[in-house]
C-alpha cells in the first residue's frame, strides 16, 4: 500500500480517523451537541473529499476500487450518514444516548459501507460488511432505557454472527475453488474449475445466504421487522438505507464484473426475488406498526431490486443503481419523519398514534405521503421512474414473469402504503400531537422530498450520472 | 391564437392548475383566499380554453397545437403534447367542469384550501391525459390523477369513504400497471424493429406486430381503460366511489375521470393496435351492450341517488363504447358528443344532489319526497338535468345518443336496436327517482330555502349548455370531423 | 500436501455443519455463539487448506483477518450477553420475543 | 324568407311556455293566463293566415341545422301541407278553447305558472309533431308531448298516485317509442335520409319483407302514444290529471298523434298488406276492448278515457282500411266532441262537488244550468253516433271503408266495428242517464262554474254536431271536401253502391236506437251498483295492469335485483372481496413466520440454506446429465 493508494482512500480515512477522534473526545467531553456536529462535519468532509478528490489510482491494495462508481457511493453514504446524524441530534440528547460512541460508531459504519460499495475482492466485501455490521450490533442496542432495543440488538447480533459464518465459509470455498479473492479472477476461476466446481458453487450459495440476510431476502428476512421496531429510529434510518444499499451496491459491482456462480442459479434468484416481493408485501398488509410496515416494505424493495440485478444487462444495472438511490432517499426521509415526531420518551410507531395526524402536522404528514408514494412507485416521484426502469430492464431481458410478479407485489404494496396515508388523513383527529420537530430535522425532510421530486420530474439527471459511473 | 403564436398554450394549460394548486395549499387555513384563488385559476384556464376553442374550433387535420421537448433521454421519453379536435373538446370540458366544481365546493368548510388544491391538481392530471402524446407522459398523468381523487374521496367523503377510496385506487392502479407492462413491451418491440427507442405515439403506431402480440398488448392497455371507463364487469368501484365522494369530486369523477378511459381507447389503444382492435370490437360491442343494460337495471334498484347516477353513468358509458365499437363516423362523433353531454348533465345532477343533501341531510330516495313543494327552482333544474340524462330530445344527451344509434345501426343493426330498448330502461330508473324525490307528499318542512345566487350561477350555465348542446351541437361536432375520420381511416 | 484437498474441504464442511447444528439446536446464547465460532473456525480451516492447495499466502492472510474479526465480534457478543443477563436475568435466546408478527 | 315565419306557429307557444316557466310565478296571475292563451290563440290566427302555404305540395321551411355528422344531416325543418294544415288548425283551435277553459278551471290553484307553462309547451310539442318535416324533429315533438303529458298528469304531485300515473304514462309510451326509434334508425340506414317525404318517395324501393317489419314497428310506436293494445294501460290512469289536460292531451290531440304518424307514413305502410291488416286488427281489438271496459267504469273521466281509446281504435281501423281521409275525418270530429265531453265532465264534477263517481251523481239535470245538459248531450250524441252528427258521419265512413275492403277478413273487422258502435251507444247513454237523470245520490257541495268554463263549450258543441260537413259523403249531397283537400295523401277513395250505403246507414241508426233503448231501460232509474265478477273484470280493464305487473314489472324488478345484488354485489364485489381478504389472510399467515423467537429465525435460515444447497445440487446434476 503506497501513498497514492492512501490518497485514494482519503474519504474512508477521514471517516475512520474522525470517528476515532470523536470516540476519544467523547470519553472526556460528554456534551452531545459538539460531538454530533463534529460527526456531521466529518461525514460531510468525507463526502466532499469523495466528490472533489480525484483518486490517483483505480484500485487500492487489490481490495477496493476508487472508480467513480465507488466514489459515488462513498459520497452517497457519507451524505446519508450526515443526514442521519442531523436527525439524531435531538434524539440522542433527549434519550441521553452516549453521544461520542454513537457518533463514532455511525462514522465507522459509514466507512464500512463505503468500503463495501467499492470492494473488488471477496476480502474487501467481508471487511466492509463486518465493519458496519459490528458497528450496528452496538448502535441497535445502544438505547439502554429500552427493552426492545436490547432485544433487537440481540436478534441482529445472533443472526449477523451466523451470517458471518456463512459468508466466511462461502468465501473460503470460493477461494478454494478459484484460488483468488479478487473478484474477476475468482469469477473466472469458477468457470474454469473442474472437480472443484461444486465447492465453488456451494460457496456462492453460502455467500448468497449471508447477503440474503443483509438485504433481507425471504426466507432470511425474519429479523428485519423486529430489529427495525426495536432499534432507535435514526439508527434504523441508516440500517434501512446504508446497510442494505451498500450490500446492493456491492452486488451491482459484482454482477457488473462478469458472470458469477449465481448466473447458474438464475432460476433460484428468480424464485427468491418473487418470494421476497410477494411475502414482503403480504406480510406488510396487516402491520399496525409503522416501523414494522416499513421493514416489510424494505423487504419488497430488495426483492424488486433483485430483478434489476438478475437481468445482468447494463440497463438492468443502471436501473438497480437508480432504484437503490431513490429507495434510500425515500426510506431515510420516512424514518426521519418518525424521528422528528419522537420526543424523549415515545415516538408514534403504532398506526393508532397516527390517526388524523395529517391535520395536526400537515407538512410532515404531507411529506410522508410523498415519500410513501415514492416508495410505492407513484408518478411524479422518483420511485415511479425507479420502478419503471426496473420493469423496463426485466421485460427487456425477458423476465416478463418476474415483472408481472413485481407488478402484483407493487399493487399489494400500494394497499399498505395507502393504509398509512388513510390513517393520517382519513380518520377523525384522535391522536395526540407529536413533537413539532426542529428546523434541522425539517431541513432533512426538505432535502429528501426535494430529491424525490427532483429525480421524479427530471430523472435524466441521475440516469446520466449513473450511466457515466457504472463499471 | 394567431396574435400570440409563441406562447406554449398547452403547457400553460397543465402548469396553471398546478401553480394554482400549490398556491392553494400554501394558503392553508385561509379559506376564502383559497376559494378565490382557485376560482381565479379555473376561470383563467377556462378563458384560455375558450380562446383555443374559438381559434381552433373549425378543426383540421393533424395536431392543431403541438409542443415537444426532450424529457428523459435515456429512454427516449419526450415531453410532447398535442391537441386535436377531440382533445380540444375534452380540454374545454375539463376547464368548464372544474370551474363549476370550484363553485360547487364553496360550502366545503373543512380544510377547504387543501380540497381546492387537490381539485386543481386533478385538473392538471386530466389536462395532461387529454394532451399527452408520449406514452410515458400519458402514463404519468394517468397515475397522477389517482392521488387527488383518492384523497378527495377519502377525506371529504361519506361514511364508507375509506373503503371506497381504496377500492377506487387499487382497482384503477391494477389496470394502469397492466398498461405499464404493455407500454414497455411495445416500446422494446418497436425499438428492436427500428432501432429507435421512443415512446412517441405516432412512432409506435408504425410498429409491426403479429396478431397474438397485438392482442396481448392491446389487452394490457384495454384493461386500464376498461377499468377506468368503466366497462362491465370492471365497474363495481364506481358506485362506491360515487356514493362516497363529495359533490365536486363526483362531478370530476363522472364528468372527466370516466372519460379518460374512453379517450385512452380512442387516442391510444385503437390506433396502436388496429388488428387487435378489429378482433376485439365485437367483444367490446357486446360488453358495452351488456353494460348498458346491466347498469340500467342496477340503477333501477338503487336507493341512494348518487349510486343511482353512478349506475346511470356506467350505462351511458356503455352506449358511448357501443358507438366506438360500431366503428362508424357518425357513431364516433356521437360517442364523443355523448361524453361531453353526459359529463355536463350528470355533473349538474351531482351538484344538485349535493345541494339537496346540504338542505335535507340525506340523499336516499325513500327519505325524500315532494321536493317541488319546498324548493321548486331546485326541483325544476333537477328535473331538467334528469330529463337530459334520460335522453329527452332537445336536450344534450339526446343529440349524442341519436348519433350513436344512427351510426351503430349502419354497421350493427341488432346492437343499435337493442340499445334503443335501453332507452326505456333509462326512463324507468330516472322516472322512479323523480317520482320519489320531486313528487309525492311534501315531507315536513325540512328545506327552508331554494337556490342561492351562487347555486344559480353554477346551474344556469349548465342548463344553458344542456339545451344548447341539445339543439345546436354543430360547433362541437365540427372539430371532430377530421380527427375522427383520421382515426377511423385505418382499420375495420 | 499429504491430505487430499477434498478431504480438507469435507472436514471443514463437517465442522461447519456441526457449528450450524449447534446454533440451531441450542437455546443458550453462549452455546449459539460457540456454534458460530465453530462455523468460523471451519471457514478458517478451509482457507488454510486452500491456501496450501494454491500455494498462496492470501488465504492465510484472510484467516488472520478472520480471527481478528471473530475476536471483536465475540467481544461485542459477550458484552451483549452480559447486558442482556443483567436486564432480563436470562440468556435463553427465545425468551427475548416481545416483538413478533 | 317568409315561409320561415311558419315557425312562429309552434314557436309562439314555446316562447309563452318559456316565459311562463321562468317568470310566471313572479308576475301577476293575469299575465300568466293572458300569455298562455294569447300564445295559442295567435298560433291559431297564424295558421289561418298562412293557410295558403299548405295548398298543393305544401311548403317546407328550414330554420337551421340540428345534427350533421357523416352522412347524417338533420335540419330543423317543417312542412305545412294539406295533411298538416287541418291538424294544425284543430290543435291550435281546440287548444285555445281549452286554455280559456283552463283559466276558469284552475283559478284556485296556486301553481298556475307551471300549469300554463306545461300546457303551452305541450301545444308546441304537438305542433312539432304535426308540422315536422323529418322524423327526428317529429320525434322531438313526440317525446315532448310525452313529457308534458307526464308533467300534467302528475300535476297535483303531492298525491303520489297522480305522480305514479304520470310515470306510468311516460313509461308505457316510451315502450312504444322504442319501436318508433328502431324504425327511425332503420329507415335512415335504408334511405339515407330522415325526411318524411323522401322516405315516402323511396318507399317503393324497400324490399317488401322489410316494409312489413317497418310498418309493424311504426304501428307499435303509434300504439304507445295512442293507447292502443297492447300499450293501452296508461290512458285510464292518466285521468288523474286536471280535466283541461285530459281534454287537450288525452282526448283531442296527443292520443291521435299515433294516427297522425301512420297517416304521415301512409305511402310507406300502405305498401304492406300484412301491416295494414295488423293496423286494422289492433284498431278493432282496441275499439272493442275499450268499449267493453267503458261499460263498467264508475268514474266519469274513465268512461270517457276508455271511449277515447275505442274511438282512436276506429281511426286505426280507418288507416288500416286505407282511407287516410276517413281517419283524419274521425280524428277531427272526435277531437271536437271528446274535448267537449271532457270539459263538460269537468263542469259536472265541479257541480257534483268534486265527485268523480257517476254512481254517486244523478239528478244533475235539475241542479245544473240548463246549457250544461245541452252541451253534454251534444257531445254524447256525437260519440254515440246519432245520425247527422259529426261523429255519425265519420264513424260511418270508417265502417263503410271496412266493409268495402277487398280482403274478406275486413268483414270481420267491420263486424267488430258495428258491435263496438252498439256498445258505444249503450255506455254513452248510460253515462248521460247516470249523471243527469233521476234523483241526486251524492252529497257533494256544488261549486259554481266560472264563465270561462262555460262558453268555450259552445263552439265545440257546434263543431262536433256540424263536424260532418267537413267530409260529407256524396250520398247525402256532400262534397267529400276533406278527401279532396288531402289530394294525394287521402288514401283510398271509398266507393260503394248507394244501396249498400243506405243499408249501412240504416244499420247504424238501428244500432244507436238499440243502444239508447238498452241504456234507457237499464239506467233510466238507478238501481244500485252491481258488483259481479264481470263488472269488476271490466272495471279493471280486463286486469291488464295485473298482467303487465306479472309479466313485465316483476321480472324486470327481479332482473334488476339480480344485476345489482346478484352480479355486482355478490359476484363482482364478492370476487374482489375474496381476493382482498385472501391477501390479508395470507399476510396474517405469513407474518406468523416472524415468531419473535431467535430459534425459528435461525431455522428459517437453515431452510433457506437447504433450499440453496438443493438448488446447487440440482444445477450440478442437470449439468452432469447435459454432458
């Protein structure tokens, strides 16, 4: 590893070093505001450096890339983290969470996401994944006043650990079969392997299990609603966006670099995608807790994303990147709204608490409506263009059956998104008012809504960008 | 508009209501302001459409107005709008009915700014649908229109409003998602053949498809349009939506939303898939006839006046579709005219029903009686529009109906003859309604006042239109001649 | 290499399955975590074998990384177990089921 | 240009109607009444003024285009010709008198503007029928009269039965309109035009089979408006309306619209012998049916209503026998004497203190002003066909035409006509005796009859009695003026040997005498109401209403219920509900997977892994097999 590579790694270094510094500062200095402000600035700085600093090399230590694609996601996760920290400010204060640890763990997780999105080697994938998973183990359980938080932490921990086991063993088998951790070689090695090929395929299968856990594909999704419900809402906002998005980004990179062992398992992925969409949508229908509902909604979204990946065409991958981006923005915004309504002791999670809230908090509920509609895929929000792009790719690649399943799931999804809207606007005003939210929180909402509408009305902006960065 | 040739009128038609909607939403809690704002917006739009109608009312081949710009380059999606004689009339209708709807929603007290904002948003969507000639653009407007309607029914509706709104939304959505798939598939097929990937309607019409392909894609589009129209057996959402929606929502619903389905068939489904159309027309005709009778029968048993007119709308739509299925110029012009006339007559009726409801607190037939004795003016106008809806010669609907019937008889005498029978059915349910509501013993003294000046202002223009369209529909038929000829030119 | 590579892999797989079975059948958190450790060790074994097979050090490097990560994971996990025991007085995994459905 | 002024004839009443409807209630009562009467009276004057336009081929006037699309081009056009002119004059003239009468009749009613507005509107619509140049304009009037009839029958809407009677009238006539409508469509697609004269000109080129069907369709259309079998049930109930309405609409004008339509389309329908026979048969059957019903009626207006149906049946027979002039002749005389009878009946009801039931009247000869008895009697003798009255000549002409028709089956129709004449004489004199003779049986307090209700009766009485002069047969020295006036549109010229004619006249006299004698014998002295099965059967109009209810309304209602509840509610909504609840149920089932227990989550993990493992194996096996 030479100096040039370190320069290329600057954003991640900023995140990690900044995180460490804040962790230490937090040990002496327990005022949350400066710590969080520091965290936000570190995240923004990382984002800025990813945006402005042209890396001198394309690959770092054979583990990570620093292509525009990687930089895009580094920027994106840094910004997400910044936004997440912004909405955490009041939350951390009011619930007296340990600010230093909180901020540094978020920054570490972000670094992990950035690394994962830019991984070019199986080791890179493993490292990045573990980096943010470890951070999340703690973040999820960090609210020590809440039983549910602990329970969620436990569930995520145990499941995550098992998934790590699967991933490690899968990587070992792939390495055994191909003799390389570096993705292109590993993929080629699989194609060339003779007697060891079954082991290689098995390895890819185990990798799929681990990844299925991370992005919650059915049947590895069961932890999702529990963890989303129990974890502190700002953490969920990052968990739902960054952790899933980074894995998705890595997957997109993987699919872009050539046919993997999964190419042989197209029909399996087809099945997983269909199952994920349908089961997710159906399970979301009877939910009465908005966080669980959004958890299942994320399950559906990951199933839909898988369609784009399956196509393995450039259109499909571009669609997937678009989809991930848009999903993350809308999802972050939705959790941000819940956060902004939370006060020191409670937050409106049960739909009963949302009854008629559209009249007490018209702006935020209106924004939530827009974001939910984007998640549902309604024009003129970005969600529609995302869905359009995915279905376009799938029909183009002759996955018409899957597209139809997607349509069906989309239809069912509308039912539960509309349920939330109906609860907010179409019931009598019974729920008590929530916290009015701070200006900072409102600005996050404005950014998310603005982005969702901007990319809905002018998706060309994002599509052009994606077209230029896609590996 | 020869004087100001460079103004993008069509974009203006779409953007003005959108701007108005935003301003209304911003005027939160200032109800009067938002009312006047909405009124001003709709009035300006109406004036513009009148201007367009005067300028382009003579009709002509091709697009009378056309605007085009790149929107999403990656998929060859363009922001392209075009107006021909048919859309001219529908745009005019949209502008007029929204003006009426804004006036009719004056009594709405609860969250009026938001209601008006949604109403204007709906107008944007409708204008877009009638003007878009790029399929994705069309689809976007097609979907956009659902949300305000959903909210209007769900927030300002009656007892069962939530179920009705959800049913409406999901039903319509099911259709449009099918259309989305068909639309993308068509785009890809066209792209593979010609190498140019585009969603432009005119280009896609040149796609060469095999019959099975055509039928498959055609069914995708038709599902969306048939549900929205609604064609039996996809109609059951409408009575619920109607019964629950507020007055101006109902005006929009019956007057315009239903027309978008028919318009979609005329503008998109038929021209894109001529062979499949030829194949499907008999089926369409039979379904239309079934709907005509089925809905008339359904209407006969309703006790809720709104529900009754919902069924009556379905029945009328059956006649409209029958005219389309006849594939004959007179029938088509009649169908389009009937779209207009039915929108006005039924729209006025919904406004009147709201007025009755406002006064008596009910719109159940068996709870009402002898309205004439208490509010003769209101009753007289109710009777007028009911008679128009019944197809009395000299009033609006008759002009459309007779054209449809005469045209249909040229190609399908049996259909037309059966359709005439349905005329009695219309008389049956409407007279039953009038007998129950207008006539009969005066029930208490529940109504304390007749029409107010605002209500006169709403109803008189509509009454004049109903009579005008009945006696002198020529200005509204002229712009249709050429586009209809063009559309019929190709197949069957 | 004395032992055929397939045998190494088979051994590692057996170990992995054992570990997995342990996580599946045991209800005590500690035991589940031990199962996970066994799974990770199976991975390490396979990696070392593969490293030898391919005559590379990459595999061994990864094993070192794996050990580090395992260690940190165990640290977090044990802290968590301690915390949970403190809160709820039990470390039976299925007792933590307030959220479901 | 000046022929366009012809439009003033129908449009004046329309204008007055509009004025009355819009402003009637805001203006003094006198104004509304004056407007109404003046409008119609001016129309009458104009008709006389423009009379010359009707000579020969008549005059066509065009106001503007109505509908133009494709090959269809319909104009607002009217044709004032030999057939239309006398009809116009009759309609406007009788209407003027009835309007005057109505001013008196309605002087206590508060809702006068609506009444006069509708009445004027009716005159407009009726004139539209009469003057229409094409079928669509005719249809405009056709539906217009239906509407006005509807509004006026249910004029006293606060009694629901009245409103129901109006609805029934509208509905039944609309059933007839369906057939007329189909005929209209068919004629257009055959000839490419809707102009009546052009259709008639092209009639010969239409294939005979089609002509038969067209004739039957037109006949059914006419039946609806003219209350002929099988669409006759509405007329008796229509008597719920105010008496001037019954006189104008349900006696003199609207019910004869069907006859007029058939006369208009005569060149077409006369091409079909089958059709003509059918017309005659319908006429004959109705004439007989209605006469039998009239025998047992108790309400004075219902007696007259059934007699109207019966007389219109004669007119149908005349058309069927090929003599348009005979039909028009009877139409005109009937209009005079039936309007007279109704208006007189209105006075009678007034005198009897709003008592309708003739069994509760009696002795009115003494209580009433003498002139009332005389005018009533004048109408009655016309109706009964007492020699030398207008009714006698017109009816006799029809019977002669039937008798002399070539087809032997017409002899049967003639026989029916004769029997009907006998019954007519009987029930007419029964009515006279029950109302005027004997002792008063009712207890109603007599109202005074205003002037406006009295003197319009005289001109009508005169016209009725002397109506024969219009078309006096050659036999008694007349010139058959109406027949010659109609010229080419007059239909068959009925000729017979003088001996035969004398024979028939003799028979007619005998019939009237027998009828009178029987009534005299039976009702000179009232012997109480008889209530037997037969009388009840006849009173209910052969229970036609029950039949309709059983055969049509109930099935209709049942199907309607099926469509709504069976189809929409159960089938379509049911399917949707099942889908929705299935989705919810499967959602509930699937969410049970999320048990909350880690062990089951891990188990799911393992199952997923097994699934993938199985897939890998299958892939490998499949690959191996492939090699």
